[in-house]
């Protein structure tokens, strides 16, 4: 649902700096000499290169499964099996969700988490070719690259675990298998179930068309389905005997349009009519409107939402129909973490960007021609973008996690520059070598960052301080109704 | 307000039959020989001809006063003075209204009433010439001919009183001076004050462009002003801080439009925006919508009104503003009375229609040319239309009276055929000889009908039986809020 | 689509008169002695009783086929086979429609037609039991009794043909197999193809819950799908880059609501939103509104339709989207034929109503309890309703036929009194003995009326005179766009 | 109209720095030693103190005149007379506007202008007391302090002229008397008439609640009255015969609401219904909507305006009415000038802020209590705010001037801190000593800045360079229709 493209329009294209290799090594010495031997990191990066193909295969399998939210059974099983084999202890069916799990290794403090997602998007089935060609007509596909996400995070977790074991590093490492990011809000229910309670810091990343630590915030979102129940009647013979559920919906929608003038700038309200009556000659006794509201601040959004609810009630009142409001989803705006962004940025520069082969370059060129207004320049995949503030247009359930504890966020160039997420083009990238190269950059950066956090308590402290400063005393409060169970079938209804 | 034109579209133009004079005399013998000497009626009609000029002058004076509803002080005084001189006892300030009064003569049963109105309409000031020429620019005028109405009813009352006195007829005769028929609802408050409590039958008439006893029903009406109160804010600097009263009004209006599909045929809902905000750069904190709803049945209208109120509440709810609803006016649909219509029809045929002089004919021709689509043919003023059922498009507070006791209703050709009421053309007619000829037809018919009712108890019984049959057990209930005082200043605000 | 219930609210329940048998015979002598021996009719009625079971079976088969409009292949084949066996010449694929056909016998004048329909309604699959029980979940069913319609008309055609052959009656008899009456407008295309060109009079009937010749008019109808094409954009990231097709639809719909005040009474406009956007986070680039407009007069409806088209254009203009209007269906209001109604009424009285067995009575009682507000009384199925004028709330493509030549129309009690068409209850009746009894009444009445028309040229002349008088010079003009082909797949899309 | 408050919310309250006197002198030496003797400035400032009372009186007279836009006859005459006496040559009736004029002295280059306004605002009549007390009930008042504006600019012009004459400074000095800034757009017509053609730089200032050179931009604005013409009809008798002008307006307004989602952030669209029909029982044949649209960029606003016009056309199309669009006003967003802002800032620091007497302090305290949420702190009137970028919420016709040549802009604390413009509170300040103190600060700063520009060609060059850089090649194009005359009566209609 709300994992929208982080495309060219959503990120300024400032030229990243590429450090020459020796400079990188030097950087390692200068920055982390005090607590971590630069050789450790170098060695681990080399080791990861040798295992990249295995995790690339893993990502390809999940790409082929292409399972939508809360139905990622085979995808989750694959990751669980991988982690179990590596020695992690699996906690299954977290929050009562069949495809949510955690995989833990080690003990004691600090507790560092790594999040992985693996759900696909409806309608985006696509072969790994640079023209539109669905694998299964109308089927789901990995347009947001979550196949890479889950695989890279697993890659990072396993690598870190081996390093910790080898180096006898204290602390607890935990992989979070978080399903249904695309509108199902898996993380919300995992938070509610207490799965993040004891964690100090969480590492996350997301496929993108460029490389950069993330300081941007997403939009807080609330969404619901508004259902009106009227009274049917023959529309020609006895229209006065009917109570039109469609009228209720229309009046609500009109009212929402009038509301637009009186909400703060940067508010977004958008809706579709998912049921607008069945037959013209019957006064509709049922209608449904599906609405999202967003704002850069959840606290502000609460006030806007209250007014939207009143518009819905007004629709029912004026049309003499009954209203049922079904909460669908919510997500906080993500709370950036300055300390973690700096750490990630540093490590990302150590890892470097993505270099294409001639073949990949040809694929990229061809793909970009299908989106002629792609603004991000070719070649930017090789660079690192500096972390910059700003608000994106997307929303994510990782936002909720970011208001409960410090979260590191990162994007890597899994998609050809200029290719937005949630497109068949991104789905194609996610299934071939370009996507896999980007995922390795992510996995490596997560590993280096995890190493820092496990070995330098000050980094964890700094992350916590950044977290406290940014949230300004606001206590996280889930917007999910207390009695709402995870909408495990939310992908069936539409 | 709702005293709308009873124009060409409101009455079928069936050719009336004119009885030759001798046939009329014969008819008198045949029909009323048992209880009333035909000579009585003939004599009285002749006597009335000799007094017609006096009452014509009276009507002209009121035409020149041209006083709007609840401000008809000089008009009411003139009629009271006339009736007082004739021996009637005046009850002044009925229902606390300065220009409402009754004038009573005689005692005992039956009690027969005659209603008279005398309020003018804003904006219809007009000379008695066949082209548009206001006497006072923008001033009020007698576009509904109520100057004739009050004068003819007074004429009838005085004549009947003299006849009763002379012939020693038992019973009570009462003139009702009913102000502010045009939207002020004078009669509603007089009913509430008990002014009609002891009456057996009421005679009424109304200026028209043709002659006929009235079996048609008017439309029941309810009207209110819907006022929204919001919160002002600078519309460019802080529109989100404002709560728009105009939004409230717009959402209400939109909702009412959706309602139209779901009300019975023949419903009418119409409104204007009487205040839509003061300046574009301020979020409006006040707005006002003035709405009428009508239907041939007050009982059905009640249900429609309830839904309109919900639309108004929805407007306030959705816009986060406060709603105040001010009841303005109501009127029942008129309940036709079959027995009285037959009686009036009979007497109207005795009286005959209106014959123009050459001068009047020229005036009429010229006037009709200003309304080229006048469908009622010239010459029809000389004829009597048969009483026919049907629903008109107008509303009147006489409707409320008609649900409390039997009311006789009559129209006479005071306006040139094809000239609708509420026009400058009808205002012109009401001030010259054509209007005065029509008013004499009315006065005479009222007198003859009054004679029948005073001398034949069976006629009163028949009227009561017709009343009971038509109302089908429905008990009159005023729609005026119990605590509402007559809106004496309703003509000042607009 | 628009073959709506001719239920209790659509016909006044005046008590029909049942003539005693001998009186009927007498009537035959008195009325038709001059040209037709009463024995002929009596004999034929008896003969039909002996063949009723066969045609009942036919109707049951079509009921089981339950094929929707333009897909009535097996149903049409069954009727064609029956008519071919009886000696008729089949003209197949009339107007290029696979399931439209004519079956002709005889030659010369007069040419008398009988129309038969056989399409089912989506969603009304039902067993022949008095509680809701679909034969196929969600499948189509004969809720309008067209299985009976086609079978009875075939029964009448075959019977008439045998009589003509036996009695050497001159003239041409033609059965019209008219598909897709329920919204597909089969007859419109058959008219356009010239199939009714040489016909003098057409006989038609329709299942109902009572017996009576039809003088009522249906509503003229026009319908279209309004499709808006916008420009997609991410609704959170770049809503200003999008052009919302849903906005276009909403503005059109709102505009139509405002139009409601300014169309004549008895107008009906109703619509549903058949596509209101796909996902809330995308500015919808496509939307579709499906709208019907109706009025008792096609000529008046034309003017209303023009304004609706303007509302649609306004929606596109204001939202900067593109509009495509797809004509879907049209039907004239039916033009009653006074002469034919009198003839049918006479013959219907000869035939008599429907008498239930105890079992049928029990079925009827049980069925009526599922619709507790059924107003038509039990027992009325035995009676004949007098032909009365009026406008129903339904529409039919038979309306178009009725403006091109004289059409006789008839309803018979195939449904339990009080059971409206287009219900599972009517679908149940159409599959069991009650429906079959009603269809025999229809078949018999059609036969008797056909006999009259074939043997008495004056009856045909009278029918033509009635036709000319009612249409008042209006020349039939199909509202189907000239280049529009029959919408053979109209039942697939929804 | 659109001279909206530049109140506390529109400007960040950063603490200004007050230089000690000796530092100021030092500054003079350092900065302008090369071309201007610091003593010159000091001397002139002292001389101005001695003449402040005279110009204060002038401002008070104009405050008492309180003449609205294009009716500022006495106000303009007073200023013209003052300037004529001082030796300026008056050009009267510029652009055909009775109250627009220029006053020129000197010759040759550079040509430096000073702009002065003098129109009052409707409804803001107020005594110079700290509670709401109109001088004339409902009358106009100087809520935007334009009485001070015109007087201070005149003060500056006369002072500069005397200095130029005395010091034999080359160049041309021109005072611009620009009427009807509040919605009449006087400057637009003066530009069109070529009045600014030969000018190098224009100095302007505006009353405010704080002191600071202005780098902020105002909003571009376009406004129009949308008039719909329908066809009247009796709303109960023949609503279908009417064409509702109110419907046209409502559909337009609804459409504009749907547009809101699809315009860029920071767009403002606001409207009021200035005529929503006259009487509920008549289908309105006339309606009027008055709308403003604004955006930080005129070029972007053009595109938004085009869509608003389409919404208006859609209203007419859907309601079958006729649309007339009357352009009312336009203004470019102001183009800040960095070089001039720096120069003004420098001189403003030389002049210093406003110091209150105890009496003034008491007045200020009392006044602030009437606006309890005044955020700008007391005492800030003594300080100088640094020039900061940003967009305000107001609009001004000075914006158009700023796109044709370099304009210096300045605000001074004529209003008590926290008091917004366009309030009775600001009107009170503008009539008493606090306002007059602020106007002296303005006059002095204009004089010092004028001295710099006349004596240092590089400053003029820098101003021009800043102008070119900011406008990025955009050529000024007036949005006033070519055939539109100044709306001299725009204050009569409302």
C-alpha cells in the first residue's frame, strides 16, 4: 500500500563523493581505530563478497515466490531456515502472525536488531527484462524490492553473528522478519506484542535508486475504509423509499474536499471509491470509500483525521444511512536518527556504490528509456549521497519502530538511477544482477554499522541521545485500535 | 413570500358557461326558494353596485399605501374605521400583532367569518399604466392585489351586516383582518391566539386572472433560515486555523441536492444564499441559507423537513461550525371544501364575470403584449371557470385556517387574463378599474354565499361534512414553534 | 436491466369481474358472431389445454438454462426447433444477433406478429421453492419470467398456425424471438434491421402477479457509461501532477444532483459508480459512472439527456480530464393501444384467471410471508383487472416497437399476488406450476386475439387508428447511435 | 483588499542588534567615507527631527480623512500641495486616475523614486484609543497605516530634495502617489501608463509592528468576480423552466474544492458568495462569486488560474447558464532585492528603532491585552530585525513594481509589537504618537538610503544586478486585461 516509490522526485541528486580505496582504508584507521581494527571490517567485507552469490540466490527465490503481505509463507520459511541453520533461535508467529518471526543469537547487552521485509505488490509481476513483461498476468511482483531487503538483512545478520562468535563479541543480535510492510502494518502488531521491547538499536535499509544514509522523514499515515449502509429501493419506481449509501459516500467525499482548504500545508488526503453501487436501477444500499490521510507529523494528522471522521458522519447523517469505519492502517512519520545516519554514512563510504558491467549498463539504458523523464543521472549508482533532511512522500510501518527506539536507515542503488519503486521497472531490477549488487552494498553497510554498535557503547548512547532529542518527549502510541487483530486477509479483499 | 402567482399555468382554461339573465333568476327560484327569496339576492346585488365606487376608492387608497407585511398600519386603520362606522365591534392587536384585528357584528349561531388581507410586496411599486413604471423606485407594490382583497371583503361584510340587520337574520358575522400573508404568516398566530375558535365557516377570496370557485389545493410549506457560525482566519496566512461557515452552508446545500432524488414527486425544495461570507481573504465566520420546502401534503412534508434538518446538521458537523436554525414560516396545503365550492360556484354564476370597456380592453391588450406567452385567452374574464381539483404551486397561510374549519375559496378576474400575480402587471391592474371590477364580483359572491350560510343551516352542515371527509381525521397542529412570536420585523431584514 | 418489477405498487388492485361460463359463450356470440364462430374459440381453448403440459415443459427447460441476454443460445434453439417442427420458416441471426430470430408462416395480409423473450437475470438463480435457495450460487435466474414469455408466445404461435391452416385463414403469422430485453435492447436492433417493417400488429404479453390488458405506459429510458480519463500521479508525492478521473466523475455527479431541481416531475435519474479509482495512493486516471435517465415521454427525456451530457462535459472540463460517453441502452415509453387493449380485455375475460390447487395455495401463502408488505390480495389471481391508464416505473425495449406499429400488451398472473418481478420469489414462481398456469392464460388470450385480428380487418384498422391517435404525429427515431452494434457482450463486463 | 496583516505570524522574531551611538558614527565612516560624509547623514537626521511634528500632523489629517481606494481626493491633494510647495513638479491624474500623481524634482541620472500610499480600509474606523471605538460607525479607517506611509514618504522626498539642492547632487527624485493599494491595484495602471519607465530604483516602506529591511516575498494574487446569468422561474410552479445561476456558482465552487488536491503546496484559493440569489421562491437568475487565488510565484499561479477558469466554465455548462468573468485585481509576488535590503538594513541601524514614553507604554500594554496571543515581545519596537527570506501571506501591488525595477522595502514599528495590520488596533496606533514615531524611522531610513543611491552609482548597479539575478530572465507582464480601465468605483459595489 503505502510503500511508495522513493524515486527521482523524492531525493535531491547531489553528487556523492567516491573515496579512492586507499583513502577508505585510511578513513577506517582514523575513525574507528580506537575500538575496532580496520582489518576486521576489511576482512569481513571480503568474506561477504565470497558469500554474495548465495544470498543473491535467496533473493531471487523470494522474487519468484512473489508473495503478498501476510501470505509470505515460503519467503519467510526460506529466511527462517537460513537463519536457523546459521545458529539463530527462531521465535515463530510473533504477534499471532504466521509470517512474522524473530531470529536471535547471543545474549546480554547491547541488543541490536536488523529488520527484513519480504512481501510483494499486487499487479507488478514482471520478468527480469527491460520491457513490460509479466511473469504471471496480473500477478504480484517485487516492485519494492523486498526480496532484496529480506535477503540482504539476513546476509548481514548471519555475517555479524559469525563475526561475533569468532571475535567473542558480547551482546544480542536479533533479526526481525517483518511481514506485510505494504499496507498490512506487520511491524505495528509486532511492536504491540512487545517484540522490540528490549532492543537498543535497530538497523534497517530499503532498496532505492541511489546510495545514502537516510535522514529524511516519511509521512505519517492513517487509513480507513468508510462503509455506508442504506436501504435499497427501485430507483425508478420508489426512489423516495430508498436511502442511498452512495449519497452518503458522495456527501462525505464532497465534505472532505471542502476540508482541504482548512488543513496545514503538506497534508495529503486521497481516496478512491471501492464500491459505488451495484446497478443503476437500484438505490445503492452499500458503498465503500477507501481513504488515506498523511502529514509529516502524526500528532498533527490526528487532528485532521478527527475532521475526516466528522465528514464521514456527516455523510451518513445527511443521507440517513449507517456508517461503519474500518481502520486499515497507520504509520508514524519516520523519526530520523542523526547519530546513526552519520555512522551509516561513514560505513557506506567504506563500502562504496554499485558498478555496472557493460551488460548491466545496456539493461539500465534500455530501462531508462521507458521512463524518459528520469531525472537522476546515470552513474549516480556509483556514488554516495550525503544524508539530507527532508520529508518524503511515502509512508512505512518502520516509522512506528522509529518512535520506539533508535533506528538506522539506509538506501542503496538496487534500482537503475531514475527508476521509482512500485514500478514494473523496479520489479525487473529486483530480480537481476543490478538489484543483487545493490543488496550487497546494503548488507555490507549493515554489517559495518553493526560492528560499530556492538563494539562501541558510545555509539549506542549517541543513537539514544539523538532519538530523545528528535522525539521531544512524545511518547509512542499506536493508532491501531486495541481490539484490532492483524488484517491477515487484507490482500484478499481487493 | 409564498403568495405566488395564480397565473395561466395554475388553472385550466375551460370555457365557463354564462347563463342568460332570465335563466339566472329562474335558477334562484329553483335553488333557494325554500329559504331565501331570490329577490333578496337581486336587490342586494343592485345595492352593491351603487356602493362599489366607495369600496373601489378604499382599495385604491390601500394600493397607494402599499405597506408590506406587519407594517400595514394605515391600511388596517382604514378598514377598521370603515367597519367600526358600519357598526362592527373591533378587537384590536389580535395575537399581539398591531395590524391584526377582527370586526364582529351580531350574536349567536352560526358564526360566519370573512377574511381580508392588505399587505404589499417589496419591489413591485408600479403606476396604474400598462408599462413598467414604478411609483417609488424599488418600493413595494400590490402585486398580489391584497388592496382589493381587504376592500372587497370589507364591502361584503358591511353589506351582509346591513342585510342581516334589516332582515333580522340571526347569527354572528366576523371580519378577519389578517396581515402579512406574504411570508409573515399572520393567520398562524391568529389561529394560535384562538381567533378562529368559535367560527363555523370562513369565506375567502383571492385576486386572479379568472373567475372560479376554488377546489385546488396549494402546497404545504415550511421555511427556515440556516445560519452557520465558524471561526474567522486569514484565508492566505492561516486557512487551517479557520472554520468556514460558508463550507457548512455549501455542504448542507450539496446534501440537499442529493436528497432531491429521495423525496416524493411534487416535492419542492428551493433556497438562496443570503450570506455567503464578507471578504474573500477572510475565512467566513458567518453564512446564511434561506430555504423553502413544499409538498401537497403537510404530513409528507414533515418527513422531508426532518431530512433537510439533518442535511443542515451534517453541514455543521463536517465543517466544524455551529448551526442555528430559525423557523421562518409555515403553511398547510389548503384543504378544499366541496360543499362550499359548489355553493360559491352557484353564486358566482349569479354574479357573472367582468366586462371591459373599450378603454379597459386597450389597457388589457397593451399589458398582455408585455407578456407574450400569456396563454389564457382574452375574454375569459367574462366567464366562470368550473371548480376543478388540482394542486397549485403556491402556498398561503389560509391553508392553516382550512385545516381548522370549513373555508370557502374563490378567485375573480382582477387581473387581465394571462397576467400572473406577483408581477408589475398585476400591480398595475390592482390599482385601476379592471381590478376594481373584479373585486366587486368577489364581494358580491361572498355576500350571496354568506346569505346562503346564514339562512340555511344545512349548508353549514354540508360544509362541515366536506371538511371532515377531506381531512381524514388529521388534527391540525401548527408548525410554528411554541415560543415563536410573530416575526413583526421580517420585512426589515431583507 | 430495466425490465423492472410490475409489482403491487405498479398496478391498482381493482376487483376484476369474473363472468359465469354461459355468459362468456353468450358474449362470444354477441361480439364476434359476424365473423368468427364462438365454437372456434372454445374448441381451440380446449385443444390448448391438452397441449399445455408440453409448453410447460419447454418453459421449465428455459428456466433451467437461465441464460442471460445475448447468450440465450440453448433457449433460442429450443424455441426455433419447436417452431421449425411446426412448419414455420426460421430467419436466423436477425440484425446480426446470434439469438435473435423470426419464425414465419403463411403469406399475404394481414401480417400479425407475436413477440417472445427468453433472457434471464444475473444473480437470481433460485430453486422452485418458497424460500431463498439458489440453484447455482450467484448464478442467473428467471426473475422476470421470460422462460414463460417465450414458451407461451411459441405456444400461441403454433396454435394459431394450426388453426389458420385448418381454417384456411389468409395472412402471415410471425413469431419474433427477441433476445436481451433486460438491458441489451435486442428489439432496437431488430427494428433497425427492418424486421418489423411489414407487420400490421404485434401481440405481446408479460408475466405479472395479476391478469389484465395493458394500457399503462412504461418510462422512456436512456442510459450510458461515462468514462473519464485523467493522468495518474503519486497522490502523496505529486498530487498536483495528476489529473483525477475520479474528480471528473464526482463533479459530473454533483452537477447532476443540481440538475434534479430543474427537470419535470416524474423524471428519474439514477447512477452508480462502476469504477472509482484503483488505489488511494494513486491519483485515479480512470473512472466510470453508469447512469440511467427516464421520463414518461422520450421527447421530454431528450432534453433532459442533453443537460446530463453537459454535466458530464463539465466534469471533464473542471477536472482537466477526457470524457468518453458510451451509449448503453434506450427504450421508448410504451405507447398504449386502446383498440387492442379492449380486444385483449374481452378475450382475457373469455379465458379467465388462474385457480390454485391446495398445494399451490400453500406455496403462495408461504411465499407471501417472505414479503410481508405485499398489498395485492390473495385471490386476485383468479380475476381480471380492467385496463387502466397510468405510467409504470419500468422500461422495456417493447416501447420502441410500440412507436413503430400497434402493439397489444397483456399481463397474466404467473407470479403469486403481491410478488414483484426481479425477485427470487418471482424466479421461484416462474419455475413451477403457478407460473405455468399463468403462461397458459397468456397463450390462450394471444390466440383468441390473433383469431380476431386475422378474421376481422376492422380490428386491425382500429388498432392502427388508435396508434395514430396516440402518437400524435411523432415519428419513431431510434436513439441508438447509427454506428453502434448490438452490445453482445454487455453481460460479461459486469 | 489584499494588504493583509504583516503580523506576528508573518515574521520571525529574531532579536535585532542595537548599535551604540559611537559605533554608528564609526560605521558611517567605514562604510560610506568614500562617497558621502557621515556628517551629512547625521545632520540631516537631526534636521528631520525638527520637522517630524509637521509631517506627523500631515499623517493625522489623512488618518482623519480616512478615504478608501480611488477616493483619496483630499489625502492626495494634501500631499501634492506639500510637494508642490517644496518645489516639486506635479504630474496629475497619472493613468487617468484622479488620485494618482507623481512629483518630480531635479534632472538627469540616476532617477530615484519613493512610493507613497494613502488609502484607508472599509469598516476600520477607530479612535486613537486602546479599546474598540469607531470614529464613524461602520466607516473606513487606516488599519494598514497608509496615512503614515504617504506622509513619511513625502517627508523623505522633501528632505532629500532639500539636501540635493543644497549639496548640488545630480539626478532626478520622484515621489509616486500610488492610490488604492488595498485591492484597487493603482500601481498596475501607473506601470502600464509608463510612469516607472525611466526610474533606476524605487524606495518603499510599509507600516509594521517591527523594524527591518524586507527580503520576504509576498504572494502573487489573481482575483475575479464570477457572475452567472440564468433564467428565472417560479421555484415551486415551474422549477424546470428555470436555469439557476446559483447552481452555476455552486458547481463552480464544488469544482474548485476538488481542484485543491491538485495544485502545488502553498497555493491559496478562497472565495465568498457575494450574490446567492434574491428570494427562495424564484430560481435565481443571477449569482456572483468573488475569488482570490495566490501562490508564491506568479508563473505557477497562471496555471492554477487557468484551471479555476475552467471550473467556472464548467459551472455555466452544467447549469446551462451564462458566465461573465470580471477581472478584479492582480499582483506579482514581490521580488526581494538583496543589495537594497543590505543598504536599507545598514541605514536602519543608523536610525535606530522606536522608544516609547511611559504613556505610550501604557497604551501599548492596554492594546496588547485585546490580542492576548500577540507573540512578538514588547520592547522589540526598539530593535532592528535582520533581513530574512521567506514568503508572507499577504499580497501587494508593489509586487508588480518589484518585477520591473529594483525596489527597496522596509518595515518600521508603527504598530505596537504583536498588533497585526488590518485591525482596529493598528488603526488606533496609526492615529497617535506611536505610529508617528515609527513613520519618522521610516522617513529617515529612506532619506539615508536615497543619499547612498544618489551619491554612489555602484549601489544602483548592485541593486540592478540583484534584480536581474532574482528575476531569472522573467519579463514582467501585467495580468490586467489590456482593455481594463482602473476600477475607480471598486469600493462602491460592496
